[in-house]
């Protein structure tokens, strides 16, 4: 009996990872600048005339579902990249974003992480910035400019700064080598977590520009395509990973198609 | 701003202590009870990169302990963060090594950690509807399991006031990690949510 207790006591000295606080911004294994690194990987891939990507919703605390999702994504041919459209974490903890990155790193193609409202909780925004990069960023792939931004207005108490309409207008100006635009953010503009003062300017920006193919979101736990503001521009909302659905999006010659994939 | 919170917290604690003292008969025996029975210092264990504080023995057999600590995480280690913690644990089993030391192999416990600061403490009034976020960002509830080697100070360090020196390892997890694991038991091991810290406790 005594021997077992000695062994147990010894085990306690060996297991577990040293943690300074659940709210610490990183540990010695935390990756950094993932979006920048993954966009570089994307650029190094050979592309064809089809942009095919996966739009996944909130991954927060759905680790088992995310593992199944990764297996499903890897079984689809021709996927160029994957987007987690915000709420990577549930509590804004570095550990949660690391767990998701561990799972998403098994995807054969690069993935991009968008900032969600839950990712801003506690030290979350600093953690996201260190691990993924700036919350407003763009990349151009096959003549399509993906404009990714922070639309979590409620987290800033609707102070009029989020989303940053000036930045969005600048990024959506005509640009050499860009034929179309896709806007991607966590919170859709037509719900009450989006700054009501900025809804119209945002809607005008998206629906008033025929080169914008879609506005893509998550947050409201459903797979659905809306056509708000009397417009034909789709607002595509991806379901949470826990509900085991994601969107497969394809863009060919300026035409966007979408399909819900179950796993 | 964070230092303001610490000052406010300190003043609140002082006030609380004052009321406790004035509501009780502040006799010498009671005041003696407020003198800590030990000092504790810890590396990691989710309450700071380093933390330090005071320790009280509980129960007649002194098998229980109550620690109050302050810990800090510097910027270079993922901070800056300040962490206050109150920790209780009990040592049910003792294995003696002659009269030099005792091993307490499995000591269950619980502790509460508190992160002061705007990012953790206050939601703006009216910003969120009730229950929008269900958890506290500032306060974590942990469960722990520690093992301690307690060296007999009277034997090893005679002529000092040190009664004993304890070296310990403490595993812990918190309620947010636990709910993360609970919903994903099929893909996560319990060890994925276990964190560790190491410390020294000096008993007077």
C-alpha cells in the first residue's frame, strides 16, 4: 500500500503542464501570426480558375465535433483554404485557441481565423492578436479579395468604431488584380449585436458594389443564406461546429455558389 | 487602472478585517489566531508565475491548511497579470520517514483565484442582457490534488523557529477547463486540463 502511495505521490510531480494563469496570453508552445503564415502557405499553392473554400462557424468548446469536421474537410477534393468565422474560443482563453489550432492544423490546407465576440472576453483580444494577427486584414486569392474584419460591435459597447467602416471602404476600393470582393466577419449586420448606427453604411458598402459577391458570417447558430436590404447579394451565415454543418463555397468567373455540408 | 483596483481591493479587505476585529472581543488569544502559521511561495499552479503568501493550519491535527496568496505574471510570461488566491486543502494520509520527515501523498483541495482589472471585473451597464455571458472572467474555481514532503525543522534546523519545511507539487484544474473537457470526453483526455505548480511552505 505504502509503495503505491509513494508512486502516486511521485506521479503528481510529473504530470500536467505548468500554468501561470488561465488568463495568461501565451505559453512556451503558443504559435504566433497564424493568419500571416497560413496566407503565405495559401499563396505558395498552385491555383486554378476555381476558388473553393470552407466556411466554418463558431468552434467554441466543440473539440470533438471539430475533429470530425477536419476529417470531413480533408475528404473534399480541391479545397484551397478554410475559414473559422469567429468564436474560436468560448471564454477568451489562450488554451482554447491552442486546442482549436491543434485540431485545425491537421487540415491539409491553410486555415484563417476571424475574431469573434467570445474571443474578445478577458485577455482574448490580445491572445488572438498574438496568435492570429490583426483583426482587420485582407488577402487576394485568384483575383478575389477577402476582406476580413471585426464586427463584434457589442464588445465595444457600440462606440461607433466597430466595424471600422472607413477601413472597409478603403479596402473595397477598386484595386489592380482584384475582380471581386468577399467580406468576412463574425457578427452579421442585421442582428442587434451589430452597431445599429453602422448597419446602413455597411449595407450600402456591400450591396452597392456589384463586385461584392457575398458577406459571410456566423454567431447565430444556423446555416442560412439571407438576402437583406432588398438586394441580391447573399449574406451567408455558417452554423456552429457543434451543429455539425459547414458551407462549401465555390467562386468561378465571378459567380459564387454555396452548399451546406453535414458531417 | 489595475493598480487602482488593487488599492480598492486592499482597502475593502482592510475594512472587512476592521469590522471582524471590532465585532469580536479583540482579546489576545484571538489576535494570536490571526498570526499565520506559515509562509508559502509557489511557482505556477495557475495563481501566478510566482506567488507568495501566508498559511494557516486548520483543525487540531493540523492536517488542513488555508493559504492566502498574491501572484504575478510578468509580461514576458504572458502577463501582466495579478492574481489573488485563497486555497484550502486537507492531508488525509501521512507516511512517516523516521522522525525526519513525513510524506503526505494525496491531498485534495480547492481554491479560488481572482484576477483584478477592468478586462476581468466589470461589464458596462446595459452592454449585455442578463446571462449573455454566464461565467465570471475574474474568478476561477479550482480543484486540486497535491503531494507534500514535510521536513521536520526541529530535527533538521534546530535553534531556528522553523517548525517544518514542506515542498509540494499541486495539480489543479478550473471550472472552465472542466466544462470544456466534460463535453468532449470522447476526444480529450482529463490530463489535457490538468495544470501543475510547485511550492515551498515554511511552518513556524
